[in-house]
C-alpha cells in the first residue's frame, strides 16, 4: 500500500485515495486493483494529445461500386461462401459501448425497437447472421465484445432469449478493457468512493481483448474477421459477396461504404492518406476535394464508412505489436466531488481515452471500399430522437418490409 501511495503522490494523483480508509477490505483491494491496472502512458496523453487529423497527402481510394459488384456478384458469392464453409470467417459484434446518447443503462443490443411485438437490436443482428448461415450451409463463429459494465447483462440477455436461435457452440463473449478518465487538469476521477471513473477503451481494443480472452483458439481456421457495430439494425454481416470481393481484391481489409448524398454531407469518407486507407472527416475536406469528381463523374471522395469491416487475421497478427493511436476525447464524465457528492455534469468536464477500429484499418495497409445501398444496409441507432435515432431506424426497417 505504501508503494501505491508514494507512486500516486509522485504522479499528483492522491485524490483517488480520498475515501480509502472508509472502504471495506474488499473495497480497498478492488480500488488497488484498478490503480494497478492503469496504463499511465495513455493517461499522460491528456497533456499533449497526438494530432490525429489527416496530416498526410490525401488522395481518392479505388473501390467497388454497386454496378461493378452486380456484374460479379455470383462469382464473389461463391468465393465468400466457400470461405465461410471452410470456417475462414468469424464475426465480431462490437457491443462494448455504453450507448450514452441513447440514455439506457441496459446493453444497447437489448433495446426493444418493436411496436406491436418485442424486437431487440441483438435479435436483428442474429436474424441477419442466421440468413447468411442458411444461404452458405455453415455456421459462422460469432464473438461478442462486451465490457465489464455490461458483460453480465449481455450474457443474461442472450441466455434469456436462447441466443435467438443461434447455435451456442458458435458464440463466445469477451470483455474489452476499461480506461480511466481524467478532468481537464489530468486528475483521475472517481465515480464512487472505491471506484475510478472507468469506461470502455474504444472499439479499437477488440483485437487485443479477443486475443487475451483466447476465445479465437476454438476456431483455428479463421482467416478473416468481420467486425461491425451493434447499433445498425439493417446490418448485413458475414456478407459472402463482400467477403468474396475482398479476398479477390488481394487487399488486407475491406470496408462497407455508402455514397455520400451530396458533396457537403457531414460524414467521414474513406480515402488514402500517404497511400494508406484512412478516414477523413467532412470538416477536413477542402471545397475543392469535396466537389472533385473522378473519371466516372462520381464524387472522388464519396465513400462514407458504416462500421462494417473485414480484416485479415494474418495481417492483424503481424500488426498486433504496433501501437494503435489513442484519441483523447472530451466527454461529460459523472464524478464524485470533494464532498463525496456524485456530480452529473451538463457540459464536458474531462477526457476519455479511446482507440478506434478505423486506425486499425489504416495499419492493415490496404482496404477495399465496397459500396452498399444506404437505405438497405444502414439504419444506425445512436440517439433517442432525430437523426440516427430509434424513430429513423424504425422508418428504414418498415421500408425494408420488417414488421414492427
Ligand atoms: P459509438 O461510437 O456509437 O459509441 O459505438 P457507443 O458507446 O455505442 O454510444 P455513445 O457514444 O456512448 O452514445 C460504435 C460501436 O462501437 C462499439 C459500440 O458498442 C457500437 O457498436 N463500441 C464503442 C465498443 O464496442 N466499445 C467501445 O469502447 C466503444
């Protein structure tokens, strides 16, 4: 304990022990465990965050358009379906986020979007995957990433619903790690007298957490991971055509993309940065780039990403030792003040540290943009109301013939 106190004193972080003496022995042990797990190198980044805005030379990336995909659809399907039958594809459902914008404490996937009958987000994801399994005649291993915050609730939800009919031998849950949050002066925050303010460390942590869990060891044939977000209820995961096209392209990753609606739509677009796949934010595009057109007359920078990626397992193994950039993000972080009162701030009050899957795609070195029809494959649920909300997703589901 002495060592920990003096280490914290050296770092100017003794405030985390403010309530230590009043904790039960178990509570004290738990707080010590959390302190011992802190990655100080990451926490120190608040002082001098890396500049992660596109600095390199930006150029358009070549991808497959809807018309090109249609032409070779049957061929791609065969390649993809054969790989699926050989056990070469696994799905990674990213469900470790907190869904703070949706404002529910339950796992986001447990959200019921039905109107006349229950229809859960997880259920939609599983239904889609079952369709692919049926079409290909094989079951795809499904890894579900949770975090300490929602792991038990997610597992219980799947148990309660008998995994919506997905063969349980093919499902594995694994937890992503948590990272501590700091205030604007770099001081670690407490969310309770014996608990640091911890939150999931971003969706870029999936690979190292999966590896740590060892769950992939049960499926040694895996050559590709299809990684996607839980909150797109029109998600087409394990898409054999996408897989076949990515394999045929010889690139080390693939990204499902939708066409930008107009030159100034506020979405990040896939491009090349110094020859590597990268996402450039709409506010980083110059007017000239936003309106530039390619030889086909289409916007040169128009591939919006929808968080559905294929990544080569072999490449991931190669790059596992490289450090994924850490994004230092301003957030509203509930914390315990000096008087022991829990404050839920109205405004941003500190930093969280997150890694993003986008940065992993860049590390793979090459990526195939694969265009899909937005109205058929993209209905994200981020907010309670308005854009990308439960309402907007319901409208899109109805348009696609889903009974709510
Ligand atoms: P978002 O960036 O939308 O974050 O995640 P979120 O946590 O779900 O929602 P907000 O921002 O708190 O409202 C995109 C996808 O990445 C997953 C989410 O579960 C979602 O599928 N994710 C995000 C993780 O798995 N872990 C994380 O640490 C962050």
